[in-house]
């Protein structure tokens, strides 16, 4: 399955990289009160860096300046009502996560969510 192109403007997330890229190996979009959010969000801190060390796409992060999309994470999706959810994976060609001033995952939003 091809990787979904991920664009994220949640600059205070431990996985955010310049260019609105995500350094996570995988992210999970989950249901929220409004529609869907990114449960992988962790506010930038030393503690978050230690906690998320196993979820960093190191090779993709290093390749990103040279290969656009090199850092795209695997996008898991548990939002059963989204038309892009196929067997727990996001099948959208690209996904945008927003929530620039987020302090918790509930303040992020999957802007690609579409009711099935």
C-alpha cells in the first residue's frame, strides 16, 4: 500500500519538522467529538522525546531534504465513519493534520476526514 502524503502544521508536536513534515514512523487518526484527530501528538519536551524515540522515522527524516515525502509516516485510522479508512489504514492520497497551537491530541484535527 503506498504511503499517504502527510502534511502537518502542528508545530509544537515532537514529530513536527520544518516544511510541515512529520517525523513519526506511524501516526493514528482517531475519532473525536468533532470528527477526527491525531492521537500521536505529543507536545515538544525532553520527556516526549524519550517516550516517542521508538516512533521516529530516522531514515525518512534524514532523506526528507533530498526526497520530498521521504518522512511520510504510515497512517493508521480507527475512524470507521471516514471514507478513507480501509481496514484500519488511511487510503487518502494525502492527509493534513492541523492544530498549530495544540497542547493535547484532542486539539489536533484531521482535515482530510470525510464522512463515508
